[in-house]
C-alpha cells in the first residue's frame, strides 16, 4: 500500500444536510456518449447532442455502467414489492437500446468485453454474480457492497448487520472470496480510489486506507461511532483540489426529519 497521510484542515458541525438522492446529470458517460434516465424512461445521447435511442424503463433508473457495446442499468420500482423497491436490472445494447437481458440486482460494476458484476443484498441474499455480455451467470460469490475494478475485483462490503461481518475483500475466480480487513461499520459509503489503487474508506467515522494487497491503516479518527449509533449517520467522501472532504450527516435521535452535518476538510499527501 502506498504510504498516505491526512491532515485535518477544518471541521464544522452545522444544522441541515439531509442525505440527498442521486445527483443530477447523466447516469454514465463514455467517449462523448451519455446515458440518461428519468422516471419510466432511458435514453442515450451522442457527442453531438443527438438522441441515439429512447426506451421505456419499468421503474426509476438509479445507476448505469458501460462496458464495450453493453450498458447495465439498475432501477428502483415505483411500487413496493416482495423485494421492497428493488426494480429490474436491465442489460441493454448500447447502440440501439435493445433489451439483452432482464436481471436482478441492486448494485453493479462494469468489467471488460461487455461483462458486468451485479450484487444483491437483503431478504437472505448477500451475493455477487458475474454476467457475460448476454446476461448469463458465469461466476458468483457470497459478498456484496461497493465494487472496485482493477487489480482483480475488490469489494467494500455493506451487510447492514449488527454486529457487522463486513470486510474489504477480493473476489477471485471460482467463487473464492479473499478476506481483507474487517470493518467497524455495516454501511460504509462508496470509497475513493487513489492513483496507486489505495482505497479510502470512511468506516463508521474513521478514515482508513486499504491497499491493493488488502493491507490497511487508519488515517484519521474523525468521529468514531459506537455500533448502536451508526444507523443515524450517512457518510460520503469527495476528492478536492486541496485533498478531501469527508461528510457525516447525522439524523437527530428523537426529532424526526431533523439533521445536522459534520464536515471535515482534509489535506492528503504521501509520506
């Protein structure tokens, strides 16, 4: 693992900051093409602004992943179902929007050659499946979380359990899960990936670095959260010109709809 250090430049705690939904803009971009999604609709726009295709979507698109000539779109359903608000995951031909396969999964990532991984958690599931360009399952693992492609496939697990069994792991061929460092929290936000492949993970108020070999180090104890308090906090990490911004949005323990935000400005450097 590269040797990284952070310095707390500023910290503020202020009212407000309720967790936001998906940011505005395209679901995914590549080579001037952009995949857009709105309630009940998907579209693809080329570099010149022309609409290449438009198609109905049986739900609310929340993320898209591009690989070769395929796009994988995960969705939320409008109605509550046996899987909550989980909608279908749509594997589409990028050229014309044709449906290749309808899959089930909550979170995905693009591999190469039109292949993807797609994960599902809840109702007894805690699984990741690898799909080929036609949607067929070619491998599977007992793991789920935020996927990081490169030097294999690493996962910052989010099992939503108390006590948590989440770890940072690597998924290997044949369904093998290589265990890495255990996590303090069950719902780490999406990690940041540094140029050398190091992952920055905001783990229950503690900023950690996890290397390509799954070695780890604590960089800063920002606001370590007790297990019984973690469900009230939602975290995020953002890279800035100066370094990092780490945010924890706190829901008030008794006043519903009342939130406050802890925001740290961090300097980041190698030793």
